[in-house]
């Protein structure tokens, strides 16, 4: 009650004509984070719904929790496994030794703490740098700081490799927020996914470190190939021989970006988003149908020179960023198609493109990121043709 009174007392200083008028977006951001927004619709017509922007963003962040937990455990597991044959050095090792949890890969707490030591700096950098850009644009434009950045910051941190330099994290989120969203007017007006836009910028700017077949390096002196790297060069049959069975890929105990390795964790997030109706099931069905249909066709065609032709759909589902992209990027409501028929087409286009890029382009075995951005670009066009087809059909009906 005292905190609520405090905000009510200082609010006039931030309103129009107040001493700190230009800082109103910062005040509104903090106040609306702690309490329900006081802005309501005052004139008709208005729709009544229990879902508002804050609730949507909160639900998406909640849906990422399984991916975060499994990702932290897996990063620590990979690092601690590597350290069985190497000596732990550096600030990170000193902090873990001071805590006293050690580097035993059979100790879940040790794995979790070690993984957290990689993830936390990345997320803090993302939150601080991206938050600064959000506040700057909100202050200049005189509007509130939107809760959408909380989702973008979390998703961006989860699709990065754990050993990425922090200056690249700052550069990537800056590009994603400014170029991917703010130049188009901010949250709700962007046609590209901001997190993927920042990740794509880093990939094209630093391909040796951010490409889909990047060697995942949990600690200095150790390297392990990702599942996509092995699958594209040796064939999916060799994944098990390299310690990457289908089940380990499904559970998420393989090398990869922080939050993308566990298909099971992504499915928990998807179930939550579908139950709460934040995600539209038509987008999911379309994307799965496009991926399964095209990968099955390539299996039937076959190729003696390209082992990726033989990879079945259930392997495409569990390796790389497909599952994570399906759950959190394909279903993103702003950049996806908005018509029901368009959602099927949009999802199928992404499912088709991810297999096309993975199989046909040997230089970039991971294709989910580019496939989703490709779909983002075509989403308005898909909706346009769907609407025009509906208009023509109704016109013929009334003749």
C-alpha cells in the first residue's frame, strides 16, 4: 500500500507539464511492471477480454522457463564433461570453486550453476543494452516502454551460443531492437522478429562463430560438433556414433545454442501457449506439415552426394533450432499472418524453407532462422491474397 501511495504521489511530476515530463516513459515502465495499467478505454466501441499486452508477454516468458532450465543444465553438463580432461581456469572457474559446487558432470547442481555462469552475463547484457535503446526511443517519441522487449530479450539470449563474446551480444540486440523494430514504429508495428533479426545480423557479420554448423566450445581447449554439423557432413545415421542419439537430442543433452537443444522443453512451452491461446495452432500445424511433407519428399527422391536428403522429418524436428523456432518465433503474432487461411500457408512456407535451406545449402545446415525471417517478409502478402480471394468469392456468391 505504501509503494502504491508513493507512485501516486510522484506521478504528477512525470505527467505533461511536470518537472520530469520527458522521463514519463521510465516512470510508466516501472509502475506498470509492478501494477495493472490504469489506462482504460473511455469511448465505444471497445472489446472486453482478459488478455492484455502485459499478460501476453508474461505468458510467453513463463513458457520459456522449461527451455531456460534445461538449457542451463545442458550448458553446464557439456562444460563440466569437457573439464574432466582439462583444467578449469578463468574468472568463471574461480567463482564456481568459491561457491564450492565443483565441476562434476554427474552433479545436477554443479551443471546448473556452471550453465548459469554462461547464461547470466549474456542475458544481463541483452537486458541492459536493449533496455537502453527501448527507453531512448520511448523518451524521444513520448510513449510508454512496451513490455514486448522482455520477450525479445529472453528469446535473443536463448538462441545464442553460450560462449559468444558479450560485445557481440550488445551489438546483436542493438541491431534487433533498432533496425528490426523501432525504425518501423516499435512493438506491434514491426514485420520482422526482433530477436531473429539481431541473431541474423550476427550470423552474417561473424559467420565463423555464429553459423549453424558452428563448433560449440563450452571451455577453452575443447570443441564438439553440433548435430547439424555431423548430419550434414556424415549423415544422420552417424549422429548416434558421435554421442547424439535421437532421444538425447529430444531431451536436450547435446551441443547447441543455450535454449534450443531440448525439443521436450519446447513442447511444454508450446502446450502452455496453446492452452492459454497465446499461440495460434494453425501456425504450428502449417509449419509441421510443411517440414514433414517436404522432408519426406526428399527422402523418396534421395541423393548419393548429399546425406541430408535421407534425414527423416523426426530428426529435423529435434536438431538445430526447429522446435524452439516453431514454438516461440513462428507463433509470434505480430510478424505472422493474421488470417486463418494465411496462417496455414505462412507456417507451411516456413516448414518448407527450413528443410530446403538445411538440405540444399551445404554452407548453412541450420535453416530455421532464415526460414522464419523469409516467412515474416511474405506474411503481409499472404494475408493480402487471402483477403482478396475472400472478397472475390463473396462477390461471386452475391451475383
